[in-house]
């Protein structure tokens, strides 16, 4: 048996609602590339909600908690957060998880 250092996953989901608007093209082509540039994650998974509570979600994978904390402390984080109204009026929900397998 060998030990693999667990990864950290930051998932940002956008709840559905009767009055929620979401521009998937802007999100995929503008916002996510900005996040990739600012956060420098090891991997990104982008989801478009079909059935369930979210209209969209994205998961950013980091090699460690420290790498994620560094990403979140980036001085450009305000730019990332300030871009949210450009594609949605949904209030994002965040979840941090440790990938154990």
C-alpha cells in the first residue's frame, strides 16, 4: 500500500430559483478562465445543472490546503468576486472537501 497526499476540492455551486438568471457562455468562456488564471488549480471541473438544486457548479482541485489558501488570498480575488454579477444573480454556495480516494 502506498500513501497519496489527499487533494482539496473547492466546489462553487449556483442554486436554481424562479428569478435566477445564468449566462453559461460568459461563465465558461470568461469567468472560469479568470479563475484559472487567479487560482492556478491543478484541475477544474465545470458542470451545467440538468436536474437538481443547482443551475451550474465548478470544482477547483488543489494539491493541498495551503495551495487553496494561497489561491483564496490572491490580491485578484476581488476581481473574481466582482465578475459574478456579469453572469448570474444567484448567490454562490461554497464547499471545501478533502478527496480521500
